């Protein structure tokens, strides 16, 4: 059942480094066989080793096409409630919540717009992005056997189609940091509006660290100068209280609360 889950990141993201390692290694072998000059061999050797190491980090460190777990057990510790996933994409963070909190119900919100296709491609030519996005997300929910505890809602996180104080908790993973500063503030303001008093907001964003820099350089940095302090300040400006913060490889997470 779980083997059918596909979060949509192409082979270039998942295996591009390993493919480069194979090509560079083959050229290195050829150079050794033909007695190329030592500087070229050293360069090829360094490229091969870097690509191989980066590929292993992507596969086993980031695992962008694999399942993920909640970064903190304090999120929705009661185990039950109505949760909003802001910027759900293909459902990786939705499944994260549903599998960690078996009594929760998740509403997966995504705009299914051009930004969606830039990340996950458009696998069915001619099909509207909204329809394809919903279909991909639903397929992953069904593959995990949790489709009865989730619903899919197309919409913009900067102006969400929900009444105030609708949700017990909110999660947003690698989504808000795609927006500019104005969009970030709009989205956090909307999150505050639709969250019930006392509700929690778990924000997960890409963060620059040595693993990301070594593997991709600046390629994956959405908000390049936004460290943990930036996100904490933005959350407080939106009215939240910061409860907890922490790190994972290439990731910062912050757990906040609506007073």
C-alpha cells in the first residue's frame, strides 16, 4: 500500500547527484586508464566524491520523496482535533499529521497554481492544475489509507476560505517561505484568524545549514536571509506566542500558540 505514495519530486532532485557521480566516476576511470594529467584526475576525483556524498545526504538525510515525522511531540499532544495544512502540496505534511495523530482530521489547503507545477510538474497535459493537484494528493491519502480523515480545499493561504476560529491546530511545511515578505505576513495573519484561541501553529521552513550548502548551495533557499529569529519575529508580529523551536537537516521548525 505505502509503495504507491509519490510526493512528486522528480528523479533529478532525488538521484541527480548520484547520476553525476556515476558520470564523473566513469570519466575518472577513463582518465586513469589513459594517463591523463594529475590535476584533471584530482578534479574529477573530487567531483565524484562530492556528488556521491551529496547524493547520500539527499537520500538518507533530506529524503524529500520519503515520509516524514512530526518534529515535536508537543504539537496537538491531545491526539485529536481539526487541523489545517497550509500549502499541502502533494500531501507529505498532511500524512505526517494524520499518521502521528490518528484521531485528527486534516484539511489540506493548496492553491494548485503555477507554483505547484514548478515544484511537482504537470504530469497530465491539458488537465487543469487544480484537478491534477487534488488527484495527486488524494492518491497519496488513499495509498496511506487515511483518506477518510482528510479533505482537500483549493485556496490561497494569503486569503483562506474559512471562518475565523475554525481549526484546533495548523501546520505549514516548506510553503510559507516560498512567499515574499508581504505574502508571509498575510499568510501568518490568516493563520492567526482561522485558528481557535489556544490553538497551535507548527511552522516548518527550509533553513540554511552546512548540509544544505554542501549539497545544493543556494538553490533551495526560498528566503535566503531568513533565519530562526526572522520567523519568530514574524510569528510574534502576527499575534502568536512562540512555544518551541528546533532544527532538522536543512530545516527550522517553530511551534507557536494563539493566546
